[in-house]
C-alpha cells in the first residue's frame, strides 16, 4: 500500500481520494484553499452521459468570435498575446473538427456512464445524501436551425446507447405543467441525472475525514523534491510532505502544477457563473439546457433552482464581470416568460473556473518524466459528471489493476 498525495480538493481530487482510501492506501489531499469552495460547488449538478460533444466544435469557434463583441454573451475569450492562451487557442481550433468531435463521443460516453454508475452506488453509502435524481435532462430549443440539428443529435445519441427522444412543444409543456415554456421543442435525454453538488462535496469531505484521509488546507503546492525518476516530496507554502505517488487534480491550476514536473498540459480557466434561488416559487420537474442562451437551469435539493452559464476564457486574476449574469437571466426570461428573477447583489452570485483542456477531453494518466505522478484534470464542462469515474480510474492506475474503460484517448501528454 502506498503513501499517496492528491493535489486539489475539488470533485476530481476528492473522488480519487475516496477510491484510493478504499483500496487501502494512506491518502492526503492538499488544497491551497480551505475545501469550502471551488469549481465543484456552484456548478449545475448535471451527471450527463448526454454530453458526448466536447467544447471544441467547429461551430463554437465562429460563434465565439461573434459573441466576443457582446459583453452579455455566453462565450468570451479575452484577447491577449499571453503564450499559454495562444498555445491553447491554436490547439483548441485544431481540435474543433468534425472528425475529432466524432472520435471524442465514445470515450466521453464511456467515462460518463462509468461515473454515473459510481455516483449511483454512493447514494446507498452511509452518510451520503446528495439529492441524486435520475429524471433526465431537456435541451430546450427555440430556433429552426437547432431543430434541424436536434434530429441528428438524437440519432447519434441512440447509436451511443443513450435513451433519448425528440419532444414536440406540446409534449415538453405537458412534462412541465407548472411553468410556461417558450420553445419549439426539446431533446429529452432520459438517462441523465442531477445532484446537489454542495451537499455531495460536504458528504465526501466528511466521509474522507472519518476514514482517515488527511485533508491539508491553505497549503499551496509550490514545487516538488525529486530523486531520479520519482517525486519524493510535495513542497507547499506550509510544509513538505513525503509522497510515494502524486495525483495532480488541481483543476484550472493543473497546468502550472504539471509544469513543475515537466508535463505540458494545455489548459485555460473557463469562468462560469451561477445563482441559486432558495425556496423557489417557480416549479420545474426536470433540469434543462436553454440551447440558444447556453444556460443551465437545475431544480435541485429541496425547492432550489440554480441558473448557470457563460464561458469566459480569462486568467484567474481577471476581475469577475457580474453583468454576464444579466445575460443568463435574460435567456431564462426568454424561455420561461413567467420567471421574474431580479439581478441579485454580487454576494449572492457564485463563479468558478472550469479546467478547460484544449480539446474538451480530460487528461487522465501517467506523465512521461516521472514514474510516480498521475494527472487527473482538464474536465472542462464535465468535471462533476465525470468525477466519480475519474477517481475510480486513478485508483485502478495506482492499484495496477485493469482499467474499467479504455483511457488512451485521455493521455496526458497527447499534445506533445
Ligand atoms: C457555471 C458552471 C456550471 C457547471 N456545470 C456542470 C455540470 O452541470 N456538470 C459537470 O459535470 N460539470 C459542470 N461544470 C464544470 C465542473 O464544475 C468542473 O469541471 C469541476 O468542478 C472541476 O473539478 P476539479 O476538481 O478539476 O477542479 P476544482 O473543483 O476547481 O478543484 C481544484 C482544487 O485545486 C486546488 N488547487 C489549485 N492549485 C493548487 C495548488 N498549487 N496547491 C494546492 N491546491 C491547489 C484549488 O484550490 C481547488 O480547490 C460547471 C462549471 C461551471 C463554472
């Protein structure tokens, strides 16, 4: 059994710690924060095998260029000559081909199904009560151009073994009788699920603490001590920690941490915002994506509704642009005309940084330069959905047991 140090206390780091502890390893998780907030908290809560199309698609590149001119638009890349952004941007554009999007579908679906299976199994563990519900997910659309594309998506989803249907407006409205919807129709991904991420994270932390995992807070990883082909110590702003194996799961900061062990993983932070109505007077039975607005709406836990969206590719030091949330609320009003959600004060708004790989597939695997370092990061828009599955795959690598699925498409240094 090994002494494993996991860097990062988001859903990826905690899920990895969960499976490693269960396999009998001695596990520490180090975080530069205090484990109470990161991208894994305020997200939309989707566990979504339906998301088999990665972020980098031919359409997004051109839409992104157009949207950059609108400060309330859902997608924004701050133009800059920053080397990391330019490098990421070139790789992103090269990845946005139909061929690569097609090739990503099977690996994304496989890891999502694995992950969903694992989350389901967690619901029966003592101490876990994170409002997991499998009610499906709507992609609600308003335009004829998307309607044409929807039929194709349904066919592709069926080929991937997903339970999916195309709904007319009347069929959709019948499933949400308490809320008036403006739409042409929706894709209904019946096998998707959702959960309350804040509760999941809390339950995981409690479980790990109770089972002897060391949670080390306010310790930023600054460097590694190395001996030959191995990392021997993780050096933080607080202390140095011995390690037999290191897992880099530092979310949007993983590129910088991986660079400390000579591994290049193109990655940019993709900032998104959310706001949550507690005790909502509005009623929705299902989570939905408002397609043309690129907004996620999730009824979660008891009587809460969370609205989330925007993808701002900006450095983490850039000041938040809260007026983007007005764009989210405007889209909500276009689809749900009876929803009157005023712009709240900024202390009620949440934002987080998605770790965006250059092709939308995560980086999961060993690095080349050191024998005992694993990267698990870059999950972009899907870190929650793929979290439990990623944790399981990390533990399989360290246990040297066969992987549950083919992980070669997630090779860490695939961009060379
Ligand atoms: C608005 C919004 C909605 C979303 N909705 C969904 C959804 O519905 N479903 C889904 O699957 N995904 C969703 N996502 C994406 C998802 O939230 C992320 O992919 C996921 O949370 C990333 O998890 P992570 O563990 O990699 O990173 P994080 O949760 O960011 O955790 C990384 C941790 O590493 C720590 N760290 C960083 N650097 C260091 C260092 N040097 N030393 C020590 N610690 C360090 C950080 O402090 C942080 O706590 C959404 C994201 C946003 C913004």
